[in-house]
């Protein structure tokens, strides 16, 4: 347990934002595919199953980010490893990442490169909306059969086309 990554006791939003701002200044500033007017923005992070979940928009990408939560301990993983996780939105593949002054985290790219028509405000709203969508319970129409075979079963008995 001494080698495990300890979770954050408080919302890591400010730490995530600062870490990505450092990356922007030190490593990403000269790349041709950067969105010229997009700033770094980290949404509010929310606890979901005791893990911190948020979304980050930068001049080069929009990504869902997961960090260990309160009283959580993650094993060290190899940077770049892939992990499939299921949030209320659905199952998505996350990649292990790590930044200075930030523990290992899981990231899932939602858009890269960014659409150049997005304004800075739209990028921030998109990050907030994506977080809300990731953690929203799926809505299903109870009147729609879950499988066509089930519908076919009833139409045969009711004298439908398949009878």
C-alpha cells in the first residue's frame, strides 16, 4: 500500500487546471493543430463511486479525466495503458496518464483536435456539459422493446406480419 497512489481528499479541479496550464506553456505552445483562442479549463470535479470525475478542455483536446478520490488507493500503472470503465453514460476506454504535481490519472479523449469554430466560452460550456452527460443516468423509452426478437414473439401470437 506504500507504493499505491493516494486519492485526493478535496476537489482536484485547481490542481488539474494548473497541471495542464504548465503543459501548455512548457510543451504544447508551438504545435500547429492548437486552437488559437482556447484556454485551459477544468470543469468542477464530481465524486462518482468515490473517484473524482471531471472534463478538461485545452487548445489541443477535450478529455474526460478520472482521479482517485477520498480514501482511495490506486496501484501504479504503466503510462499509456488502456482501461475500460463504465460510467452512467456508457463504457469508454481510458488511458493512464501522469503530469508533474498530479498523480496518475485516467483520460478519455472526447475531441482532438478541437473544432476551430468553438469560442472560448463554448469550449468551457462543452466541458461542463460533457461532465453532466458522462454522469447522467441513461433514459430509455419503456414502450420500446429491448430486442427485435421479443417484438417478433408477440407479433406471431397476435397475428402480425411474422405469423
